[in-house]
C-alpha cells in the first residue's frame, strides 16, 4: 500500500471535504437561517440569545473550517498549486478556477466578515455608527461568499475524473 | 424628456437594488456567474 498517496489523496481529501461541508454549511446557516431569524427575534426582543450564544460559536467553527479547508485543498494540489492558480496546464484550469474562488472566499471571511462581526457582537469596541457600517459590510461579504460558493462548488466537482469529462470533455 | 424629467435610457439610481440583498438575488447571481465562468473555461480548454 502506498501510504503517501493514501494520506495525500485519501485522508487529506476527506479532511478537505469535511471542513468544507462545515464552512459552507455554516455560511448557508448564516444566510438562509440566521439573517431572517435575527430580524424576527429583534421584533420580539429575543435576539440577544442568538447574538450571545449562537453566533460566536458558529463564527468560531466557520472561520477555522475555512482555514482547514483551504490548507487541505492546497495540500492536495501540493506541487501543482502554482500550475492550478496560474492556469499553466489545461487539465488544472477547472480546479484553478475553484481554487481562486475558494481563496477569495477565505480572504472575505478573515478580512471582512470576522473583523466586522467582532464589532457587531461587541467583542471589540465600536460606536453605534461603526456597528451599523460593520453590519452592512459583513452582510454583503457573507452574501458575496454565498454567491461565489455556487460556482466554487461547481468547479470543485467538475475538476476531476468522469466529472471533468462530462462537463468539459477533456 | 420623458418620465418626469428623466432622460430616456437613464436609470434612476434609487430604483436599482443590490441583488445580494435578497436570497434569490444571491442564488441567481451565483448561477449566472457559474454559467459565465463555465463558458470561459470551456472556451479556454477548446472543448
């Protein structure tokens, strides 16, 4: 048995998918459930429970799952990372597009969503005006990631084996 | 001049909505982007 290949293409790929499910699952939870739930909860003064107990925990797993997903993905590509990111070989173009989308999403999480959520949740000092601005920025960044997740998942699926043949004929 | 002083072909900014404000707008934006990228990649691969 080739243990190197087993770890590289088996276990790391498994980890990539597990972490990816957690990342995108929580992203969809925020966008499909929590945004509407918070609006309804604010109307009957029960939003504090979500903001204090649910959102911080969800964000913890969300942002670290994003890092694990990206690192595992980069490990799978390993010495083909450069070829994929810079579309140097045709065979790596679909996964390269997926990798770029995933990278943009990771940057969105750590540069826009998390710093602004810290202000919204009161984990860092912010005025009411700053909180309102942070709310809008975090919301749009999160919605952008939801939109980007659709082509990202398509290109992840369409990048290998029979799926690539089916979608791209190569 | 038509429409209360708005030049024909001019879109009033206040009428434009960000598609990301709604869930359906977000999903449709994602699907459109998928289609565009798919066509570009297919063209790049010559398939």
